C-alpha cells in the first residue's frame, strides 16, 4: 500500500526526470550530429543553391553527386585515400600487436623497473605531441624516413593508450586459465598468443578503432613529414580543395565526407566488439 502511494505521489517527478534525460540526450545528439548533417547536405547541393545567407536551407532542393566528382578532378583523392589507408591499417596492426605484447608484460610478468615503465607509459598520455614533435622529426630525419609513409607511421606505431587498454584487459583475466596452460607445458609466448590474446578480442577492437581513427584523421604530423604530393595522406591533400582562386564550400564539404565515411564504416562494423571491449574488466593497479 505504501509503495503504491509513494509511486503515485512521486510519479510526476519520476516521469519529469525521464523526460529531462531524453531532452538532454536529444540536445546532445543535435549538437554532435548537426555539423555532420550540414556538411553532408552542403556536399549534395548544386551550384545554384546558396549555402550562406538568409535564403539558405538545410536540405538541398535538388540533391546531386556532382560535387564528389569535382573533388576527383581537383585532387587525386583516391591516391591520397590509399596512402591514408596504408598508414591507418599499419597503425592498427602495430598498435594491436605491440600494445598487446607490452600490456601483457606489464600485467603478467615480474621484472625490475616494471613500475617505472608503467609510469612512463602513463606520462606519454599526459605530454602533448606538440611538445616532443621537433625531437621526433629529428629522429625520423636521422633515420632517412622523411617524405615516406613509414615516417608518418613510426611515431604512432604503438601508443600509451593502446598499452594501457591491453594491460587493463589482461589484468581482468583469471590467472587460473594461464596456470592450467603452464601446467600443460605451455611457454610464456604460447600462453600469451594461444590463451590470453583470444580472450581480449573486445579490447583489441577498441585499440584497433582508436588507432585507425587517430592515424586516418591525423593532419599535423603528415603535413610536416611529407613533401611529395604523391605521398600525401587524405587529410593533407584535402587542403588543396580550397585555394587562392577557388574556394567552393560544396566541393570542400564533399571532400570532407569522403574522408569521414571510412571512419564511420570502421566504427559501425566493429561497434559490437568495441562496446564489449569498453566494458571488459576494470581498472586495476
């Protein structure tokens, strides 16, 4: 009886709280998706439709794909996209493999200086890349990797975030499984490759998505390292859509959409594993 009375008494407040949550979620969705939709609709507008001013409309009156064709006429967009795909794919592979190996070592192995190594990994997440950018460039130049895709890849081949995510995932695994494998004669590498690594596929998806996103979307470092236009990544090449004599925002928006669509495809393709990996384990010391 008391529960029914309390529900009736507080029912309006409860429903009001739920309504407020939905309003906030819708507002956040509009703020997040709004710029993306504006770029998409701008890319679909014809040359006669205004994109600025009081007469501007959000939806294109006569949608067209001509702006995407104009992007390919201005810049070799598919070559640039191929360069970005090479760097991003290699970044995913190196971050997943090296990040998993380093994370496993910090989570399972006992060696002198392990705490200092983990502290250095955490420090790498705090220091902005711009602080060490000059030293990284000098290192890449000394290796003869300037104006190469390998030079673009090298600084991001393994990140502190990848190591931290994989360490947390391995710490959440029960030790009994690995101990049983050790009793069967499995060595350290076998326990890592055959037992531990298949159990953290969700965390590998998290590392892979973030690595692909950071490598594909990076602009500053490729701009510094690359000189030959044939080696440009997509983010660097898109800047030539807006020049001194041409500045059609419809074409710029179309080029931006070409750069964004692979990110959306990767995320939606791996979203189930991604969210499972986010929820794997807990933060342990």
